[in-house]
C-alpha cells in the first residue's frame, strides 16, 4: 500500500445541534453529552468571531446602560470577551477579570470556591487585591457567557460584595435551563440575558437528543 492509498480518518458521526436566536444573530450550537442520558448545547464564545462579540456587546449594553454601572466584572475564561465587549459598548474603559488559575501575582487574592456544569470538580475564583479599588463603592455589573447552575456566577457576586462593590445587574448571553434561579435566590432578578437554551435527554436508549421540557 502506497502513501497515497492509505485510508483516511474515519468520518465523525453526525452531531445534533440546537438553533438559538441571540437577538438577531443565529447560532447552531452542538449538543454535547455530559452523561449518557444528559446533554447541553455548547457555546464557545471565544470561537464565534469579532462580529458576534460586537453584537452581544451592543445588545447587552441596551439592557445594562439604564443600570448606570461604573465597572464590569467577568470571570475567566469565557466571561472575558463578554466583559470586554460590554465595557466597550457602554463607553467605559476599565473592567475586572476574576481569575481561575493561581498566577504568581494572586498569592493574596480574595478567593471563592465554585462549581460549574462544564467543569470537573471544584474551582477557585480569584480577585486580585490590586483590582479592589476599581470595585469598592462602585456600581458593578457582573457578566458571563452562560448561566446554568449559577455556581460560577454566585461566586463572582460574593467576591464583588466582599470587595465592597454594589451589584446592580448581571449580564449574560444565554441562560440555560432554570437551576440557576434557586442558586442565585433574590439575585436572579438582576439577570439580563439575550437568549435561553434548554438541556437535553435521550428520546430513547439509542435515540436523538430532545429538550427536557422543564428546562425550556
């Protein structure tokens, strides 16, 4: 067998997707299994290009501007482009990133433990003490790409308040299912989202993914 006749890679099996309209920007999100009978539709905002980033910044700004925020705070990694684009669209300059990896300059950072549906195990959310003056006594909007369980978001809110900030709003591209409402409690009323996605289960043992009705 020559090199030219070597068999190519096996074709990937077709993957289901879920279509969502994000304020006039259509996305087809791949459905990704988390467990044999449970799946989510996955949005990787960092892979969706600058046009999508500008779009979500503009649309979130329409909802957030009436709250008169002084600073936008977002958790790494996927909350960073949301924080940048919303800051830009609001005509602000500074934003604060909550880190998840213990970089050398974060040895004395404010810390909160979190869990998230797309990550394994417990993580740390870290606020650099050098950023505290940007938050203390300021009107703060916390942002993320998706709110699902509410674990990451509740940790971000706790850190902002620990730093002395007043949380006046929460901005997100997507809400996923409704578990986040119980996790956030009264803070759920602060959420401003551009669209909603459900979670999925199998239609039968070997069937397609279908939305879980109560998650719609």
